C-alpha cells in the first residue's frame, strides 16, 4: 500500500517476468546512470530467483576467480554463485553478458559477438539506443554503444524469456525506427471543473500531481518510468496541452516540481517535456504582449528556457497547443504558426531542445448551417502552406486522422503534405472515443494500419515519414517521431480497465518497431503480464485473451458510428450513443443524415474538396464512392441508404447487421471471459467482469439507438426482421 492507495498492479513487469534473467549469472559491463539501472534490475531479479550479478565499469578488467572486483550497482552482493565455470582468462562464466561495445576485456562469447558485429557493420553503428543480441557458446550477449541500448536490450531478453537462452542465435540488431517516442499526459495539477484532473483520463487521478502539487508517491512514478522504458518510450510530457493557470507556472515558479519528476524519469532514459501556454510572456512574465516577433517576448522565452535547462539539463522541450479550442496562439497577434513555433524553437535551440507544435487547429465555433466549412480540411489548410518555414528544432505534431481520434478515420493528408517539415504523428492511447477504458478495445491493429499506410502508394509509409525516411529509405533530415496521449492514472491497474494496459504496451512497441504484428505484440503483453505458462491452463488463458482482445477494435467500430462517419457520441463526455448530439453544434462534426441518406460529401466534384488534399492514388480513390473503401465511405461521401457497398449490402442493412453483430460479439466476449474463472487474480477478474458488464450494456444501447434512428429516418425495415424500436 502507498498511503491510502491500494498497491499498484505490477502490469507487464511482475517479478515472475524476470525469472529467466534472475535465475542466471549475469555480467553488466558498463557505467553511467542507465547502466546502474540495468544493474539494479538484474540485481533485484537475481535476489528473487537465485541468480547473480557482476557489474563492472566498461573500462575495468575482468574479475579473477580468487579476487573480487565485482560490484552489483545496488550496493548488495548478488545472490547465488558468482561463477558456474571458468571462462576466458580465468574469469567467471556468465549466462548473460550486457556490455558496451567499448568495454575492455569482454568475456569470450561477447568478444565473438562483437567481432561479428564489427565485421557486419562496425561498432558505433548501434547508435544512442540500439543494441545487438546474439548467443554464442552458451552465453547470451547484448551489446550496445550506449547504456540506453543495454536497457532496451535487457527488456528484450526479458520479453524473450527462455528463448533468449536456447540455441545459438544469429546476431540480431535492434534499432528504434524513430528516435523520439513520446507520451503526452493530459494531466492537470488542479482538477478542472469540467474535465477533472486528467482531461480525457479514465484511470483515476494523475500519477504526477495530487492535491494541488507534486505527488508524494514518486515511487509510483518510478514504476511507471520502468514500464515505459521496457517498451521503449523515451519522452514524456507531464501536463495537459490545455495549459491552465496553475499548470502554466510549471515553466517558472513551479519548475522545481518538473525537475523532481525529471529526476525520477531520467534513470530509465526518459526525457521530460512540458506543455506550455503561448500566452506565458503575458501571464507569467507580465509583458504587454505575447507577439512572437516582439523582441521582449523573444528575450522572455530565451531567458525562461535558460532557467529551465539550469534546473533540468536534459530537458526535452515544449509541446504547444495554440489557436486551438480556446488556447491562445500566434493568430491573436496576426502572426503565423511558423512565427510562433520558431520563437520558442530559438529559445530551445542552444540547449538541443525541440518544440512539438500541434497541428490540431480548426474552427470550433462553426455555424452548423455553413456546409462550406469542413473541419477535416483545417490542419492542411493552416499548415501545408507553411512547409519549409519551420525551424530545424520544430516538430509539427499531427493527429493521425483529420478530425479527432475517431474509431475510424482516413490518415491525415498533412502527413503527406510537408516534406520540408519534421512531423510527429499523434495517436491516442487514452480511449476517449473508443470506449473510455470501460470497453475492451485493443488499438494495436488500428495503429498498425495507420503506421503502415502508404500516402503515395509507393511503399513509403506514415511510419517512415515520422522517422524521417524517404522513398529510398534514406534519411530525409526531417525526423519527427511518434507521440501518443497516455491512458495512465493513479488507478491500481494503471489504466482503469486492466486490459487497456495492452494499448500502452502496444504503443511503445509499435513506436519502436511499426512493423511488428499487433497480435504478436499482444502475445508478448499476455506472456509478461499473465505468465500463462505458470497457470493451470495456459492454452485457455492465452486463447481467451486473444479472443476477447484481438478483434475488439473492429467490434467496437461495429456497434458505434458506422462506415467512418464518426462521432454520434454524447457531447462533452464522448461516451455512449447520441446520434444527433453534435449535429447542430459549432464543433464541425456532422453526419448530415436525412430521410434519404447519410454522410459528408468531401469530394472535389460536389463536396468540400477535402479529397484534393491527398496525393495520388488516394485523391482519386477517395473521390469516387465507387472506389472509396467501405469503412470510410461516409467520411467521404453522402449516399442513399440503399447505396450498395463493396460487401454487397446496402448501407442501411450494413448498419443493422453490424450493430446486431457487434452487441452479440460483446456478449460472447463476456461469456468467454467468464470461462477463465480461477486463472487470473481475483481483483483483476472482478474489474474486468465489471467493465464487460458495462460494455455489454452500452453496446446494446448503441445498437438500439443507432438501428432505431436509421430505421425511423429511412423507413427501411431490417431484411432479417430483427427487433428495432
Ligand atoms: C486536450 C479533443 C479532446 C480534448 C483535447 C483535444 C486536443 O478535442 O476532446 O479534450 O484537449 O482533443 O487534442 O487538444
């Protein structure tokens, strides 16, 4: 227990996940704070499972059997024997060696792996975070150029379990596809009167802030950092992009709190970033203006940023939501977003910091009668003309879809429109529009699809754009990154719904390697979290989790807004059905259903022209209702209810069928889970059951409201005569 909080669930790194490492004899041959973290992880595991740890600095000679120059980095001697046989030069024999490529006097197996690596690519090619993994002569070897690579390599060995200690393995080199893999927390220090402490948070309060200040439970923050490091996340923002008055002061007089969090995140290789308010020079600095081209304003940002780096030398940079949903921005001063971003970038540049400038800029006070304004167009219209004008340390952060994290959207055309700008793609792990962690909705398949999308249809993917890779896979010089809104809070299960942990896990893994198969990623998470092999029925446990989770995104889609039209959620909360809830509001999220048909005409020929923001082939594919993929039809076209889809069904029959099927599938998920009795911990089981009950209720409500709405609008009965109200 921590204070009055129940103990946190260990998530995917319980002690048992470290059994294979902890029961072995391990050498860590590296120095620096991250190497210390590696050593501490191994030492803890060795204590639990009877193995041993030797930790020596990279520049130190190997220990001799009769002398003891080993240290374990945690101040405690490792458990178990210190050797299980003699190795080269009389040194103890290790099962696992984690060493820097520059280390002296490596054990023979590690030297063999290093020689092979040198022959293949040359040392120094592993980079800041990469690692090589091989197994030679019965020894598993992880080599890295930098300690961060060893940390990632250790967690890879943990993921592999016994496989890492099996047959001789060819050397694998692992690199993150993109250098920056960031989570944004939409956490407030003070609970917001409408949004609460965590905006769009469904997992309790903030893990960073409590009672108007820094959380006293920094141990929990450390445990979070560990979880994030294990999946490769290396940057975090600690406050909401809607920066309210108290949180704005994190930049100045409350900077100490940010520094305290950075201290805790740093040993796991995670850099701290801050969301800042564009108006800060006025609100915090007392200046008469926040005009980004004003000399006084520029000096204020430069001076303030200098102080940030004095407190946090490895500070990552700023995230800015400007001219968006009421947040101030450069438009207020007649300036462009490039002007605004570049002023903050200039302040960060001397210290190597970056500005993540969000492209989520649109008119949220639209007149619903005005059919010419299309929210989907907004980000492109605002930002594409600015391509090439952003400073080198500005990263434009673009939501993956043109509207707002809907269950189904096309990929944002901005991603293909700014070759001279660093772009980060923003995903939403918190399930604002995908069931709010009351519904099981495994988002790995959605993100995989987005990251693998080819905007030009030529093999170059969204992930490649974010990674700054060109058509020939060579570096473009415009590396951005992958960012996601976190789903974590101070809930004992971290994410409210215990199965929503898998989304956080999948984000990290796919950000590291977008080519991973989301089902395989889920399998990793299942292994690490539930250790099926240690249960009475591993097959049933694994199969049930896959059955409940694998297709849960498509299931969620099937009982909510149809065919890419989006929203239809209750205004404000965004939970549960309300078909016309947003139809006559200023938010620009309409479906235009009438008695004849539904959908938004975004074609060039007759609609808003949004399809013209895509390059070929998509501009053409989306332009015609005939070639538009079914799942996006209503995003791009207004069609009659009798329009026949590629599936052969009419639109209205598709709506009826998917909604009946979706609710039925949730009922099956619920009964499958009930069959797990006794195979998972009782508290977790109870939480999942409670959530599945709610998901089942809510899916029926969606089914009935959507089907009834379209039956009443269209007057067309269900071909199968099922009950519609
Ligand atoms: C943090 C959506 C959400 C808002 C969120 C916004 C954003 O509109 O509903 O809560 O604000 O996106 O991404 O900035």
